[in-house]
């Protein structure tokens, strides 16, 4: 009958086919809360670290907590919303504990004395704020005793170490929370309620429930009107009718800031990224967005201010990003976490391109078996004509550059054939894997920041002031595309 912390370990989710063969799943244990850094009562002496608690998942309770209702006053992203919870009721009086964990990214208000309120959902008596609230089930007690505490290091967690619920009294509460930019993607969009969470006797771990949270708004809706005309012809007459109709269009909401790079691997999966600040990992603050439904919804993969200039994913799992002071990062988990790589330069880097063949190799990852593309060679370019070349066995090395102009983009059709573009209309082509570069006349002095080729002949360059250039002869001649 004893609760054991080991009950929280190694929870995983898997999808199997009818032959019990694994299709997809969580290679790593599913995490209960990203913010769980506080040791459970009785285990303070074990000095669990944040990484340890990343392994922690659900515990066990006697019964489901039924009848809970939850609502938000607004679902606008990055807004303060009032969270209202009801109805908590027990047939008999219980002395217990309570923990409420909001979805990852939510932040409960810290002004508990002014913002937090208990109430009885069945109470309709008017309240004169100069007197005690007649609908407060704890009105005769000190609010310091009945209000929750904010769990250390867990902004989405409210904790009552001890609370008494009187039998057959209906309880509810309201509190303010800052909503995230979007609903969580790498953890459940769920509020957890745990009655008796700090008990070790299984009989006292009374009830728990997971309530799905409303989705944080990620789209705006605009309405346009149109008119249709139909004509009906009979043997005697012709009748024309005009019918007004209303069409509703849903428009994706993206960050209201400059997007400096974007990439789609296919018709559904894509990324977008904003700018940069000096020498910080994307995990520490880069705004990398990801969509899995052709841009209908965008999910924030990294948090905070923008940290890097350019990026490239070679498959749905593996990618590289570059930024200020020569920093280069790599991700092996869809962009959730990033590690830096030695670049051999301190120059600002603006673009990265990894050359991979069309044939992938199969590997086992966080969502089961995946396709990974083999990297043959990689390139990064940036300020003062900086060119870096990557090989798996050698890492990143400085490469001879044909210019001291800032280079903003690079693109290779094969390990040998590629182009690089940059400031003052700079365009260079290589046919031998970067050993030599041939200057090409772009016909413009605008800053050129993107280059792409359909094949060895047809290519496009995009630049400042709306510049669009097109070639049909591999770059020998570039013409303005109207």
C-alpha cells in the first residue's frame, strides 16, 4: 500500500500493428512536466536534478476526480487569461493536499493574494468587497492558509501542501495565467489535478484527473462577400437570379516580426525562423517555428528572442542553424534541442546548406523508424566573404573565398555544382565542389539573399527592393523576372 516514486519512471507510448511490430513511439520516457525540478516530499535528500525529473512521468491514484469543469476567459496567445475551475466536491470531509499543473508554457500569476479566489459554484449571494466574500468556502480562515503556493521553478504549478475539503460542499477557484504563444506541442495540452499528491500511503492518494485545455488561438479569421449569378432557361422564358454568399477564409497567424528564413521538406512539413543575437544557442532563445499541416498551424519549437540567421533541415529530424560570431548548431530531434559545433571562424554566418543524396538510410529515432539523409558535404557563408566547408570526418573548415563581399546564401545541386550570392549583386558559380569559383554578372547592385535552382540550367535569385532574377543557362546570363 505504499506509494513509490519509481511509479513515475519509464512511461512510454507506442503504436504497434496487428503483428505487434512497433510503428512509432517515444524512445525516451514521456515527461509529466518540463518544469518539474522540485523533489517530492520525503525525497529532498536525494538531490534530483532537472535532468532527473525529465525522466519523471505519471503517478498512481485511487480514483478519477470526476465532475471538474475548466474554462478560460480568453485564448488569445500571450495574453492574461482568467482560469476558472469547478466543481470539486467530496461526500465526506477530507484532509489532503492538492496540486494543479497547467500545460507547458502557461505561467500562473504570482500575486496570489489579489488574483486567486476560492468560490462556491452554487452560491449566488452578492458580495460587498468591504466584507468577507459570502461565496468563499474558506471565508472564515486566513487566506495565507487556503491560498496555493507557487512551486519552486515551476511557473505552471500551484501547490497546496495541506487543505481541508468539507463533505458535500462544492468548491471552485479562479486565478490568472499568462498563456503561451501557442498550445504545447512536445507535451500534453492538459491541466492535471491531483488530490493527495504528497502522500505515500496509496489509500491517501485519493483522486486525479487530466482535463484537456482549450487550444490557444493560432489563426485569425477574415470574412469576404461574393455574389453568384444563376440563369434558368425554360421553353417560355429565361430567369436570372442574383444570390449573395459569404465566404470565410482562415489565415495563419505567424510571429509579428521579420521572418528571415523558411524551408519546406514536402507539402506539409516546414520551418520558419527569425533573426539573431550574439552567440546564443537556439535552445536558449531562438524562435524556430514548425508546421506539419502546410502552414495552417505553426508551433514554436524554441523560445524567446531570435538567435540565428539561417538554417537547413535535411530530413524531418536533423538540421543545422548559423548565426553571429561564427556559431553553428545542429539538432537531432526535430529542432527541440541544439548543440554547437566548432566553426573555425568568428565572422557572422548568414546561411548554411548541407548537400545530401536523394537516397536516405533508415534509423530508429524518437518516433520509431525514420529516414535519415546522408550528408556528403556542407557549406556555410557569411560576412567578409566567409565560406566554410563541412565533412563528417573533418568538421567545419575555412574555405578559400573569391570575394570579400558579404555572402548571404548558398545552394548546391550536387557536391560539385553550386552557387553563392550576396551584397552588391554578387554571384559566383563552382563546377568543382568549391575549389574554383567563376563570377557571374547579375546585372544588379541590390543585396541578393536567396538562390535556388530547378536543374543545372534554370535558377532563381531573390534580393532587396523586390528583385527577382531568373536564368535558363546556368547563370551565364541573369534577367529580371517580371
